[in-house]
C-alpha cells in the first residue's frame, strides 16, 4: 500500500476529519507526530464517532510520536485501523492548537 501523509493543524474543540472516508476502504494509521500548544484531551475516532483510542491527555508543549514499524517482510504494521468505509478523525476536547503529521494508507 502507498503510505500518504497529511499535515495536522487544528485548534477548535471538535471532531476533525483527518482522512475522509472512501467507500470500501479502511484507513490504516502507520505513524503519527502531534504536539499540543496547551493542555487538552485528544481522542482518535472514526467518522461515525467510534473511539479508536481512549482520551489522551496532553500538557502544554507535550508531543506524541508513533514511529512507523516494519513487519520485517517489507510491509508496515498499523497502529490503528478503521472499519471499512470509515474515515479517520481527531477529537479535540478544547480549543488548543494541535500540530503534526499523519502517515496512513487507504486500502481494502
């Protein structure tokens, strides 16, 4: 699968679509780097609101890194996978700037 990247740049208390749903495809998250400008809770979810992580608490200037991991056979192991046909969202519990990068694929 081709690994794609997007920039994360969000600052409102809401569920933010990071990867839009594609019919018949799953979003597989292979890597992530985010940094919080202030104290906030971040939850990763699919686009129908199903949590893929529990709430992650961040202090000001705290970061989270999920380094891409190889499966040892030329492929990659995902950290998170949505259901088929679902997008990938980031829910911010407050109006705090979150910046970073997401590495993902969309495949069957």
